[in-house]
C-alpha cells in the first residue's frame, strides 16, 4: 500500500476543482447577461475518493508513482446543459480559455459507449498556485445534458454495487434507458426555441414583479405612504388576475411618482 500523505497529495486537486467551479459559474453568469440565455445550466465538481483512485490505478496498471499523469480525472468538473446543441458551444468556450490547456477530448456523444453512456469529456491541464509554487494538475471536464447526467449517475451507482460486474439483464435494461434518454434529448432539441421562449417569458415576468414591489417599497422612503398603500392594493389585484401588462403600467406609474418626488426634493434643496 502506498504510504504517501494523501491529504497533502489531494490538496492541489481540491484547489483546482474549487477554482474551476467558480470560473465556469462566472462564465454562465456572463453568457446569461450577454445573450439572455446561458448554455450552462449548472456546474458541479469533485475530487476522486482515495479508494476510487486506488481501484482505477489497479484497473489501468498505473504505478503509484505515476498517479499524477496516469489518472486524469482525480479532479473532475461536470457541466450540465439543457440541450445537446449547448454541449458543443460550451466545449468551444473552454478551448478558447487562456487559463487552462486542453490536452485532448473524448466525444462519447457521437461515439457513445457500448453501455449507452453519452457525454463529452475534455482532459485539461490547469495551473494551481500553491505555497511551494505553481503546480500543473490534470482535470477532466464532463459536459452533459441533464438526461445524460441522470443516466450516468444511475449507471455509476449500479457499477459500484456490482463491482463492475453488472448482470446481463441489468446491462440490457440500462442500454434501453440510455436510448430513452437520447430520444428525450432529441425531442427537447426539436422544441428548443419554444422552451427558451417560455423560460424567457417566465424570467421577464419575475423581473417585473420584483421591480414593481421594490419600487412600491421605495415610495415609503419618499414619505408617499398613501400612494404606496394604493399601489400595493393595485398590485394585489393585478397579481390575482396574473395581469402582467397591468403590472407594467403600474410599474411605469410608480417610477414616475418616484421621479417627481426626487425632482421636487432636489429643487427644494437648491432653493435652500
């Protein structure tokens, strides 16, 4: 058994995972502001458990002294997308980054595994700044749809339970469910624009509600108590009727009241 200090050995991988998660979440936020739609749904990450590292090293005949180069997924990032089309876009964004180096890619979407597994993998080299200087660590980035991730998570759990020796009946059933997930992804892609339009409409409505309630609250700041109470009552009626057009009108009116109050306050201050 290897006698290394595993806590120290894994520290750079833990740092890499945390930093990459932050960077890809930031990428999601930036894309959402620029395009009003982000191809990244959410990001997760993990450092491989010691037992899993040892199992993989044994399975791949990787000497313990070569773990850093022989096991490429000690640090793992998963990027989930809504649609299959988004996976290629995210991969292209990653290729263009200057803070990591893509070593190679494995396309298990076009060339899916016999088990039915589908995902897009990128093996990257990422520089981590440690107390002893810079250390380049390998990390695996998996880009999947939500359906692909659901299937892969179940398959991983079953493989662990059966120690990579899945009964044939289980293999057949898993392959069928993989095909079902693939069909689901294709169906979602076929109505992609309708889904995006619906999501945008929901987000726009949510923003109007938030802005309106915030504006009504600001009326109290300008000592417009009766106006605020009246606006709140109108909001309640519009909310019951789900009248979004009416809320837009009310929002414009409340903003105008605030603008007039601010103007009057500034004019009074100037006169003094």
